[in-house]
C-alpha cells in the first residue's frame, strides 16, 4: 500500500515544492531576508519524559539564473529522561539550499537525525526536490516534479516522480492532497495538511489584533532517527505521536515574536523497522502534558 500510494504521486515533497507555507493566492510564502528561531519543549506522557531544544535559521543568498536562492539550517537536541525506548540523547540536523521563482522550485537537502549526526552515510539523508508549474489558468494550476531521498521511510533511494493540482484564490489555497488553507474571515483561518499515508495536521488560528494570535492544532506525526551502530543499517527508529496543542503568539514588533505551547500528547509509539509501517520492537507510551516556549526574530 505504501509504495502504491507513493507512485500515485502522494508525496509530501510536492507540498514543499509548491510553497507549503504560502498564503492563499500566491503559492509562495513571503520570506524575510533572514530569520532566526529558537524553541524549547518539555513533555511528560506516561512512561516517557523528554525535553527538546531547537534552533532554526534562514537567509537569502541573492539570485542566480533568475532564481531566488536561500539557505536554511536547523538543529535540535532531544534528551530522554525516563525510558528505555530510545537512546538517552538524540539530535536532528537539517541543511537546505533552495532556488525558486514563480514557476520552479529546486531544493537540495542534507539531514541527519541520530545520536551521532553525520557520523556516516547510514546516519545521513541526502535528497532533492524539484517541481515546476506546467499549466496555470486563473486559480487553477498543475505541477510536476521529482523527489529523491537516500533515507526515505519508504521506497528508499528510488527517485519518485509526482504530479499535483493547485487551486489558489485570495482567501483559499488547496494543493491536492497535501495542503488546504482557508481565510474564513479577516481574523480567523483554518488549515489542514497531509503526509502520506496516515499522518496529518489540523489547525485553526484566531488573530484578534495585529500583535496577538492564538492557534489550536491537532494531528498525528512521525519522526525518523538513524542511531549509529545499529545492527542492521537498513532499519531506522521511528517515533509516532498524536497530539492536540494550544499555541498563543505575541508579536512585540514587526521583527520579534514570542510564542508558547500548551499541549497534550496522546498515546505514542516507538519502534524499529525498514520502513515506517514495518513495526518491530514496539514500545507504547501513554498520554501526558507538553509545554514549550519559542522566540523568533526576522532581520
């Protein structure tokens, strides 16, 4: 089922390539020349307690051949406090170089989620995403592209072509089947995103004033880790979690923003496998609270 879905072009790469963070009607997100974000999260579901610190940054590098070039980097440290499910410390690192214009998107990525990031090729994921709009009429557009990843959680190291449909108006944005955004009123918006085959996110956002917003989110997510020294390098460690979260955000200026997260993690699961649906050595975790703080600055 997984490979069939992938070959039927249900690739999350299509969403990123078509402007996943885009406001309705544009297909591409407005981006500052540079930004820096940091976050800290503490979670304590039954049978599993952890804390996570993150740092993210992005900067414009100029233009080449008519394409806007950007670089981004992210790193996180996950400390497991009480469980035998995971190594006591894990790290995530992500580097990306993108080039895009109104019709074309190209991204080269280097990711490593491991207890020893970038230790060897078996702990490193090298990939690229390409997409191009080949037909656009009014709000309707069709895109084709190609996705490749050395450590994808399915169809590993196999280049996968995709084609997807986009509909965009002033208040409505739909990228089949990955992303939907609706600006219902000037202050209220709704969104939904889908990561094949069964992971999703639903969200509502209320912004009663320019300096404050309140978001409500829920869904199920998956993270993949590649611990060094694992007996079978074809396998990975997976974390599957369902959650609901309330996220207030305060904009202190046009550049500086502060955020918080009050969440409840539902029953989670840790397991190993060659693909994300190959459940081996499963460890279930219970439900429990999660809290977080974040800050961001745009240059």
